[in-house]
C-alpha cells in the first residue's frame, strides 16, 4: 500500500517559488511604502532648494544635493575614460586566457569584492593625507571612482565582447587599423553596454556611505569648490538617523529622494538593455 | 543570374595557354601550410591564380578553403594560434614577409564574407569610412568614388535618394552588394569572395553572380563556393580542396572545363558527381 503523507508533494516547489517571490515583492513594497508614508508628506520644492538648518532637523537639502552632484561628477570624470580605456584594452588587446589579461581581470574581481569601508580608509590615506586633498569633494569623488572602476570595467568589457567578431574581421579586411576599428566601429557598438555600466556605477556611487565618511566629510554647507568638504545624500541620511535626535523626518524624506533616484536609474538600465543594447547588437 | 551571359562566354584560357599567351599569374602559393596550434587547416598547397580570371575554390566543409582565402589578405593575422608557412606571392610580392604593409595589402585585396555585414552606419558612411582610413579626405573625391562603386554594383539607382539611411534597412541582397561596393570603393585589384551567395535568396544570388561575371578581366576574383553549379557557371579555373586525416589538401586545380569534364583525381570525380562531399 503506497505511503500517503496527506498532501500533494508535487505542489511544494510551486509553493516555495511563489512564496519566495511574494516575500521579496512584499518586502520591497513594504520598504518603499514605509518610505513614501514617512517621507512623501515632507518632500517639496522648498525641501530640495533650501539650506539645511539645525544640524539637518529643519530646512532642506540643497547643499547636500549639490555636494552629491559634485562628488558623482568627479567620480564619473575620472572613472569613465579609465574604465572605457581599460575595458577596450582587456577586450581588444588581450586574450581571455592571456597572462596579463587574466591578472587584470582577477585583480578587478578581487577589488569589486572589497568592502567599501576599506576603499574609504584607502582614499583617506591616499587622497586626504598623502596627496594633501584633505576631507573634500575631490577626495570623495576620487575614492568613489576607485570603487566603481572594477564594476564599470567588467560591464564595459562584456559590452565589447558582445560585439560580433564579424565587424572586426570586416574592418580588418578593409585595411582599417585596430585603433581606428576600435574608435569608429567597436566603441559606438559597445556604447550601450558602456552606458549600462556607467548607470550601474552611478547608482552604486550614489548609494555609497562608508567610503565617503572618511573622504568627503560631513559638512552640510553649500560647497564653494571641489576642495571643500561636502556631505552626500547617503551620509546625510546616516547622520540624521544616528547622530541627530529629531532628524528622522528629514532622514526619511532624503532617503525617499535617494531611493527614487536609484529606482529611476535601474529603470533606465532595464530600458537600455531591452531596447538600445539589443538593437545595436542586432539581437532579435 | 542572366543565363546567356554564363553560357555564351568564352572559357578562360588554361594555365599552360596562359604562359604561352604571356598572361601573368596574380597569386602564387608555394607549399603553403596553415596550422591552428597542432591542427593543420591545409597543407602544402601550391597553386597559381591567373590575373583577371575568376577562380573558384570548391570542396567539402573543413578542407581549408576559407583559411586559404584568408591567407591572401593576411586576415589570418587576426586568428590566435594561427601559423602560416610556405610562400605566397601576390602580384609578385611575398606577402608573408614581415616587412609587408598589411593595411595596404588589404586595400588592394578586397574581401566579401558569407553573410552580408555592413557596419551599423548609414549607407554613405559605410563607404566613406574605409576611404578616409586610406587617406581619401577630399569630399568631392569621396562622393565620386561612392557614386562609382554603387553604380558598379548596380545599387546607385536604388539608394541614391537615401544614402544617409541606415545600411541595415537594405534587403539581404542589397546589403551584400553594398559590401561589394565597400570593397570596390578602395580600388582593389583582387577580390576574395567567401561563399558570397550562400546567405541570399536565388534572385539576389543571381544579381551577385552577374556582378561577379562582370568583374572578369577587371579584377582577379577568387571565390569559395559550395555550389558546384555556380562554380561551373562563373569560374575560369577551379581548385578542389579535400580533407585528409592530416588536414586539407588541394587535390586538383585547372581550367573549369578540365575539372568538370575530365577530372584526374578520383576524389574530384566523386565530388563533382555528388557521390562524395
């Protein structure tokens, strides 16, 4: 007589999969819902365009937004050319199994797993002290550039590798040099992949706190130059929630703004991957 | 393909007749061998390809036909672990020598691939890009050469009003003609065609075949094809590659009539009769 445990066991995987998916979706909705509930009533044009008062309890976050913008700009200005150049070198001038390429890739993989606080300490030692930049937007941006480069390079390299080899053969058969093929044919074709890498890096940089605590500092005044200390959005949230009693309301509102930006960036990546990348690479 | 153009043509002279008539060889391979690591793609190939003629390279897959073609413009340089030995003269010049200017060689030796592969640019930029690469900067000269190349492949009338449209909007046959124009715009003397019709419908194939026929005498054409009927229709000379256990070999070559009507090698006989390959 067959053993009967009383319920249909074939349903277990289905229940587990649906249960897991529902749990994740529920967590996300709860998380965003809570942010909206706490932050949305205070989010206003005035909040975005006025100075921070009373250690951030009152007023807005205009200097924080400007500082964040400057830090991200420094990060991108440094990371983009280095990221594109290294990715092009890895994809076009090294083989996947070559010693040099393998060494760089292994190093990038290790670097991308390093906790951001270590990057913060490294940035503090190198940029703030050795190079004498002190706690500044420049130090913060440069540290973030070091942090996002591994991710940016690997995504961009994959973008280059996704370009059909036929284009390389065709350009070579026309007597075009490798440099010219790279600049005129491969870079435009790999551009969508590069842009996806840039946006993901931007998202990671925007959400970063630990690396900036030691480098760009806490000052919530409007920065006047890149050598001024500046407070990023994530640090503002951290400071208001941990160090400023009564700062929760503005912390929630800032967090809502930050999460909103990150969701928009993720949406942009999804759209780019679905449309532009596939179209450029001729994927149906 | 216009049948009359193929059937009514005079066969190109045989190799012995070429010498008698003073016709110069264009490509000469002597004991040419290509290996990928330990594996030989083809071995000890010796062949003379006459100037201005259409030479078809036929044979089963894996016998080294495309690899041979890629030696002629040194595209093999791009393939990792690929090594070429022997001698290969193109218009009297040893192209395997280290001093060879490979970029200039590829300007003289155009190549068309199996699948049409225009760059994801406009029609105009597809032709402009290689010209600028080879130092043609004058806009009038560029426009003149674009016009000439597109006219030569019969595409000018079809695209003259949409030169700035993306090349990908053209049909497969038009794209292959654009690729042909892109090679012709550099004024090559030799054209390497690697199964240029295999990805096209019969009508588009016919158009390409007519074009290839029109190239006789103006360009030295070396065409890899799996289509024996096409080789018979178009070629003046035919080389038959065959795969042995130690890699590809050129088992026979000669004028088209000899290969198809009185082949010497038993494998060639089996191949053209459809019993092997």
